């Protein structure tokens, strides 16, 4: 009985092979698999929101997002939630859709968290994890600009200005080239240090406009507990323990750094 079944099975296989059943080429199979894999990638790219493009690149610039990690070059698009990474002796300039500029110096890791244009308002938030960034908010139009850039220690809120921020995990420095920046501790850092903001009668959470520069007895002797304004020609340094120091900085040096940023070697 077993031999009879085996014989019938063998004959069926022989008949099917001899019947001229079409053979699918290996190349077609590989092409089909490639197309199947590309569909999710195309869908992800369509869902991602382009917020600007690379206007200048010198050296190594890469991006990491939901589609993986890849190199970026001039005129390449930049998208919301992109993590931008510059290499050693490298730098880049990103021109946002509203005309504002974000510059990244060497060995910098920066995330574009959010970019929104609705009516006459533009909102932007970025995250400088490490390295150095410049933010120059475009003021050539009548739109209201609400820009926030944070580090693991501090957050800078601006309406229209140009400033430099550096972060190494232990200290964040913000130097104002033009205009004014309101600075506070990053929310998670406040929670970590258990710092409560001063009580206010109005209940408003908006940045407080300081009437005059706060007098500090010495470097890093005061804890930053609420928004403080830093104006053109000033620099604020905030340590990871929440203490800060504000002082004058050389505006001419900042201008030279800004002007030399896009110089090619």
C-alpha cells in the first residue's frame, strides 16, 4: 500500500513538471520583493513634513529619521523630526520654509522637533543635544515668529533675533548677536532639580520681561528659576545644577563668527 501511494505521488509530480507550468524567473521574484519593501518607505516619506532645505554644507552632514540614516547635501530637503548630525570640521546651514536660518557647527547633534505655519504665525522648536547651533529668525515679513530651542539644560524663546547656543551636557551657553532671548531651565531639568518657579498673581506662564539686568554677586551663585532676558551683546551660561551667570560678550567676535561661517576652505 505504501509503495503504491509513493508511486502515485511520483507520477503526479512528473505530470505537473511535464505539463509546461510557467517558471517564474528569479529576477522577477527579486524585483517583486524590492517593490514590496519600497512601499512602506514611500509611505513614510509622504507622511514626513518637509520644513526646509540644506542651504550650505561643508564636510560631513547626515540625517537620522524613521527611514534610517543617510548623508545630506546642499538642496536636500529637511523634515520634521529629523536628527541632523555634523562631523569633525564640518558645518551646515538649514534654511527653513519661512526664511529663518539654523546653523550647525562641527560635532553637533540637533533635532527639528516641530515646524508649523498657520496664517500669520510660525512656530518652531529645535533640540540641541550636543555641539553648537546658531538661530537667526527671519523678520522680513509680518508673521509672528515663536521659536524655541532647547538643550538638555536650558530653553531659549525668541520672537526675532540671532543668537548662538552651545551645549556639552554640563553647561549651556547662549550668546545674543542681535535682538533679545528669553531663557529658562528646561522643564525636565527643573523637575530633576526640584526647582519651583516663583508664585505669581497673574497665573501666566509667559516669559517675564525683566526690567533691568539682574545683579549677580559672583559666577554661578544664583539658581535660574524663571525666565530671564538676555539682550544683544550679552551671554548667559547655565550649569547642569541650575546655577547661571550672565555677562557681557564681545559683539564683534560674534559678528566675525557669523560672517565666516559659510567661508569655504
